[in-house]
C-alpha cells in the first residue's frame, strides 16, 4: 500500500494490526469508505451495482480501533462469502459467514493487537458467533471502555422499567421489559413499539 494509505489505516485501526489490515485489502478488490456515524449499523458490505462493478465496504469513522477492526473483518467476511457463493441462497450470517469471520479474525487474536480483556471477550464471542458483535453485550461492554465518550453516559439498561428517555434521534421512549439483549420500549413520539439495545446511549427524562 502507499504510505499515505497506511497512515490512514493507522488513524483508525490498532497500529499492530495495520499491516494485516492492509494485506487483507490488497488481496481483494473492494472500495473502503469511512462514513459519518450511523445509529443503525457500524458498517456494511455492498455487492457491485453493475456486472463489472466493484464491491464496497463502509465503516463508521467514530468506532474505537478495536471495534473498527472487528467490524472490518466482519464485512470482509461478507465479501469473501459473496465472492464464493455470489447471489445464491446463503444466509447473511449463516455457517458460511461464521466460518469466514472466524478464519479471518484468528490471526488478529493476540495481546499485541487487543487488550487482554477485549481478547478474552472476543474469544468467548467466537464460540457462539452472533450476527453482530453488538448483540454480544459482554463484548460490547468491554469494547465501550475504549470509546471516546464522557463518563456520565446513561444506557437503557441502567434505567428502571417505565423510565422515559430520549435517543439521539430525538424520539421519546418509555422503557419496557427486557427481550434477550434488547428492551421493548414504547415510543411516545409516534405511538409505536421498538426493541432498543440495552447499551444504547440515552438522555433520561423526568
């Protein structure tokens, strides 16, 4: 890779992982874009729009280096599955993707790249791979420690049932019962029910 491209990767990924991240990119053919934060996803993979087009991978630029690396590998795994199976009927996060994700992530699983607590949580995550790392609350709690955020952040799970809160979108909710990793919450703004992540950052209301 060009020196300026390596410097760009150093800005977003753990420095010890940059060489492997670059090699993973060079060995494939896709566009890589860093996007403004999106509340609905950390990144995504998009197949080419035309027959001779190029696949693209996008990543939220506000992710901490460890979350960025995990998300990058997650999306590259989608790329590899697409290259092998194309548009054939394969579950987005089925066995094919799980195998690819685990294989791609394995070389990064060292304490020179991840802090020990993140590495331990990530290794447990790989024993029961989920569609997204964000649904693994144990892993997300550990990763959030490395986010650039104020100390007074309030999450949905820290509020009592029935509490009212506002999401970053501006919608007002009332917290309901927990459903696995999310809470079923009533949106006072539009009268609908939503499942909100336990670790979603919110502003409590009286």
